[in-house]
C-alpha cells in the first residue's frame, strides 16, 4: 500500500510540475522577470536643434543612483536617494529642486514636486501606469489606455505597432508616455511604473493629426540600439524632421 501511494504521489508531482510550467506565459515573464535584463546606461538623442547625451548610473541593487544630462551648453545632474525598504525615493538636482515619490507595494502612488509646489498622483491598471497628474495646468498629466500588455492610446494619441519586439524594453515608448518630473526614473526603471513594454511601434497618430513613423536597429542579442523617429505634419517646416536615439545597454 505504501509503495502504491509513493508511486501515485510521484506521478502527481510530475503532472503538477508540467501543469505549472504550462501556465507560465511570455506575458508573465515580460512583466515579472528582470534579473537577466541589461540596464540602459546611455542615450544619445540627435534632433534638428542639437544633441543631448544622458548617462545613467546604478547602485548594486539596480536602482538608479545618478543621472547626467548633457545638452552641450549646459549639464543637468540628478541624484536619487532611496529608503532602505524602497518605499520612498527622493530625486535632487544641483539647483536644489527635487521631487519625492511614495512607493506602496512596489508602485509609486503619490509624491511631491517642490518647484511647482505640486502633489503628484499616479494610478494603475493591473500594476501598469494608467494615469498621472504632476501638474495639470502645466500639461504634466497623462491618460494611458492598455490593450492586454500593449499601450494603445496616450492622451488621444494612438499607438500602432509593427508586430515586432525587442529584448528588454523600448525606452522611446516610456519617454513618450511618461512626463515631468518622473520621466527620467521611468526610462531607467520602467518596471517601477509597469511601463516595461518591448513592442516596436510602426507609427503614432497624434491627437493633432500629425504622425510619427519609426525605424529600428537591434544588436545581436535583440536589444534596441538605434531608433529613428520621422515626423509627418501638415506644416511644411516640420514635415520630414527626424530624431535619432542611440541606446547603450550593460
């Protein structure tokens, strides 16, 4: 009898193991697994007016520690101070401006921005950022619609995808979706806001009827290393303008 029980339990354990493995999906892995992903350490943005180089540095826990943004004629430096239990982060620049976020269950839900004397409010849909208000009167707000694990619309601008993906995440999408003052932290740590999406956009149809189309270069591991955004507008002076983003990962 004991032998029969042991054989039965062994067989049941094998079935359960395969059952749990079968329930795991790519979506779950994309949302929760980050241990093997590289982090973004540099972005070079080139546009009609010049170039901006942003350098990110992290601590040994993978948290953003410092950021340097070089515009050529001036340089911004940010420092990120994390609480021991990761329920708070304060972001300071050398001018004395700062913003602070309160993190509950791994998600920033509120905060304060001293330069505008502004309370920050964040809401989520299944741990993915769905709206934020960091100063509505200044245009620092966002409403984000999700279709499964893809962002479909941001403030009435429609996202249309190519059907292709990259390794890690697409920093351009995070940059487009996030706003002042937290976009820097979101680009470096998109999982903190649930913005770690890896789809490659075909185009964005903006609310003013302008469009942005995209082309990409990936490295041999599948990480996005160059993105070119081309603007299409009814205004002749803007039509055909491009921006390029070069990404370095480590």
